[in-house]
C-alpha cells in the first residue's frame, strides 16, 4: 500500500472515531449525508435538464400521446423510487413497487422501440 492510501484510511478512521465519540456526532453525520443526497439530486436534475435540451426535437417528434406516456412513466418511476424504503417494508408494498417499476420500464422501452421504427 502506498503512503497516500494509508493516509486516506487514517483520515476515514479519525472521522469515524469523531462521529462515534463526540456528542452530536451522529447528528452531524446525518446532516452531512443529507447534504450529499441533495447535491446528488441537484446534479441528477442538472443532467436531466441538459439531456432534455439536447434531445428536445426527438421528444417533440414523439407526438403528444407518446410524450405524455413517457413523462408519466418517468414520474411514476421517480415517485416509486422515492418511496422505496416504505414500500419494501411490507409484502404488498414490495409487490406494488415491482409492478409500478415494471410498468414504468415497459412504457419507456415501448416508446423507445416505437420511436425507432420510423
């Protein structure tokens, strides 16, 4: 192992020890984790916006009905992924999660296949 790798491992161990020992360390870790999630969500939204701008003509060429189905499928997938923890806590929720994600994926694939036929 290189010196840089050992240094990085030591930094991780020190931060973990501080979170475990200091009062309020768990709360600070939760805040940092939520901030990381928000940054990830913002980057995901930014990438989605860029992709929309680059493929706007292709999306408009789908027509209103297909574009509506595509947007609805993406919205269902997003809401389902948001509620994954709660849905997977029950057996009926797990089935609902699988059905919703399956329908959303099927709709996106069906729209993509139909768009490529032309």
